[in-house]
């Protein structure tokens, strides 16, 4: 491995954020998942959770929309909501879903500097009632148009860039966030990849 390649890998890993993740519940279109992965990579989210309780487990992602982002992320797939949320609870302090209801708070009113998981739902039905019951609260992205929803990949991008803004403002990107063991493991795996 060239010194330039190693430097690039370590620079990216130094910015990866252990304190935020995305959960996609029954998202049908693999291109939407891939677009979310691309945003996760862009803002330093390392881990993503794909929960399929009502649709078959995904075998591949939409390569064109991801620009190979899946190669640089840790993707956890679950078919059981309880197992997925047990894992989330062991790694994150708060779990927020995106769901329009009277108790939902605005995205810009959530403290995204804490250890959080953001759950985005199916293209048609949104986040299920079961998953909302397992979460700590709902948030909405403020909008003033007639249509009160965004494409899932767009909603995720808006949310993650707000998290990026908050985390950057308090210095989270100025220090290494990944645990040492995970950092070394990824550095080794990535050095064999196509970066």
C-alpha cells in the first residue's frame, strides 16, 4: 500500500462518527438504500441498520446510486425488530423515528450531538407503529409546501447534514470517534479495498 493511500484511509477513518447511525425500516427500493449509504459515507456515518420485517432481505444495493458507498460502510441487516433494537440500545442513547404526528418535534430542535439512531421508514407507509413504539420520540423535517413528505433518501440527507452541522460545531470531527479495535479492523479491511 502506498503512503498516499494509507493517508487517505486514515483521514477518512479519523472523521467517522461512532455516535450516529441510520436505520432503514422495510425500505423497498435498493436504490433508495444506496443513496442513503452515499450520504452516510459523506458525513462520516460508519454503521447503517437495514431492518426488513415485511419484505425480503436485500441481497444487493443499487450500485449506480451508491457510487460503491456500501463498500466503506458497516451494514447490519435484521429481520427481527426486537433484535435490531436491542443492538441499537446497546450502542446509542436515543432512537428517533421520522413520523408526522402531533407530538413530533422539529429536526432542528433535537440534540444530534448525543449518541443517536435515526429511523426512516418504508417509501409508502413510513415508520411502522411497532417501531414508533420502540423509539424515544418522533421528529419531522420542517416544510412549508403542499406535499408534506420527502423522498426517503432526501429526508435522510437533510437529517444527516443537520447532525453533521451540530457535531462539527462542537468539535466531534476534530477527534477520532471510532473505538480503537473497530478503527484498526476497518483500516486493515480498507487497505485491501479499491479506494
